[in-house]
C-alpha cells in the first residue's frame, strides 16, 4: 500500500531529537527558539512564535485581537473544521463564504458578508495555494469597509480595520507576488501537524506581520507569555539557578511547543527549500504532465498570476462526475494499493454546522469542488515508481467506474 502522508524522518531528524533528549532539556527551550528563527529566516517575517498546533495558534490570535461573543469572523466554507472551531471557541460566529475554483475564499463574495459585527477574515490556503491577499487586504482597508468597523478595545482601535489572519496551515513555502506565505497579511499561522510539509508531530507557528504602529517583537513577547499560562518566566529560564521567582500576570493558555517536537521540524526546515520542497514540486510536475493528457482530469492550481503553491497535496478533480462516482473511484484506487483522501468535506455538510443552519446549497462551488476531488499523495519519499503506481491506479479506477 502506498501510504497517504508518512512523516519525513531521516538521520538528521533523529539526530536532532537525540540531541534534545541528550541535552537534559525536552520542553520549550533552545530547539523551539531555533525553529522560530528558522521560520523567521525562511519567511522573512522577523517575529515568529511556535505553539502546539495551528488550531491553538488561531485561537490565541483571535483572543489577542479581542474577538468574542457578538462578533463575526469570515471564513471559507471550504476548509478544515479547525478554522471555524477557533472562532467558535471564542464565542464568535463563523460567517462562511463560498470558495472559487482555486479552492480559495471567493474574494468577490467577501464584501457582501462584512458588517458592523465583522472583526476578522481568515483566508485559508487550501493545498498550499495562496488566496488573493492583495484583494483581501484592499477590501478590509477600503474606506467603505473601515467605516463599518466598530473597535471594541485598544488593539482593535490601533488596527482600525478588520484583522486578516491567514490559515496558512498548508502553505509554508508558497509564494504570492514575490512574497512568501507567512508575510502576506497581518498574521499567518502554519501547521506543523504530522501530515504537513514541515512537521513537529503536532505544532504550529504564528508569523506576526502587523503594520505600524504595532511593535511585533513586543507582541511576540506578550503572546509567548500568553502561551505559557501568563507566566513571566518560562521553565527554561526558571531552571537556571537563582531564577525561581515568577508572577502570573494574565490568565493565559498552556499551548507551548516542546523542544522534542521542535527538533523534528528544525531538521526538516533546514532542508526544506533546497530539497524537500523541490521534490514536492517535481511530484506535482509528474502528476500534471500525466493528467494534462486527459479531458476528464482537472489539475489543481499551482502556479498562476504570481502565486505559487507549497505543493502540499494534489487536489485532482474529475470532470463530469457525481459525488457517488467520486466515492466509487476512491474505493477502486484504494483497492489498487494507493491511499488517497478528500480535502475537504465543506463545513456546511458536517453535523455541527448543519445543526447551526449552515446549508451547503448556499455554497455551490464548494460542493462542486468537493464532489469531484480526490487528493493524491505528495511527499518527498514518494519514488518515481510510486508516482507511476498512483497515476496508473487513478486512470484504471476512473475507467473502471466511468467507462465500464
Ligand atoms: C486548513 C487547516 N487549518 C487548520 C488546521 C489545524 O492544524 P493543527 O492540526 O496544527 O491544529 C488544519 C489541519 O489539518 C488544516 O488543514
């Protein structure tokens, strides 16, 4: 069986973890700091805070902005549940927008959803393909939209507009008009979950790129404290002799990343742009050159109008099929020894959202994308032979279901 997304574990990863184990320090400490520095160097965003997941990172940032009960946050209907749950856990309401045919939030729908309750927009770079950030940033900064903004605290007054937080869970390494994912809006959140391009088993990174007069390094320090129960000194600092006294200055969260996990990501990110990401791109290229031969195959977005994907997953859509036919094709592919997936079931189709009266019929593009998509594996360990096997399995399965 070709697995869908095994983590990339080589000697360097193992050695980095062993280094942490042998150092006598395994929770938040030098490895997390080093990973934050690597992500900062990679994205060009100076202030990066690592935490234990993208979900908690998004909750932390929405909390920092003061999002709460009575507020609305615009998210795409086509995303993983975490985008919405982060909003709901703060007591705010996720307002969903349909996606476009790139799987990105449809920016032409955005303005109509904004009202006096709107506090944030969370674009999601599905599959690693960046949303149209210029357009999103322009909309929230336009005088028509800022006139609707009702700041409820000092931070909101300082920004003076809707907060743009990218759910960049998939898009580390992506580009938008010459800029890297992480630097495309106020705050971007990467996921380092086990299936992501760079992983720490579980983890996430917050890239702080707030405009002046915000001081991103000051915000970094404050958020770091918030991620550690609101404690003025982390355990590493306190472990140094004579440094035991601390205070709790804010009812914070406990969402810090630990050094053992950070070590995995540290070894990976060091070879990401020159090695791992390049192989991902090659795999995409191989899939593209095969599927472009067939009318029934619609390739995923990967490079267009200044945008370039991080090549996280290959979102193949099959033209002219129903959801049931898609499911049958997946069964056939699995039977041929290849694990594939579907990213994502649109949120309005899931129980908790159906119960809250979200209705998939209001999101026709999301449904169309979902009903025809089959996610093919992309990871550096896939050999050329494996890719051949995947391609053959998809073609045969399509023919078995549709042409038989
Ligand atoms: C689009 C998207 N957003 C957010 C998340 C949540 O990431 P994490 O598991 O690090 O909390 C995921 C995870 O799969 C995701 O796919």
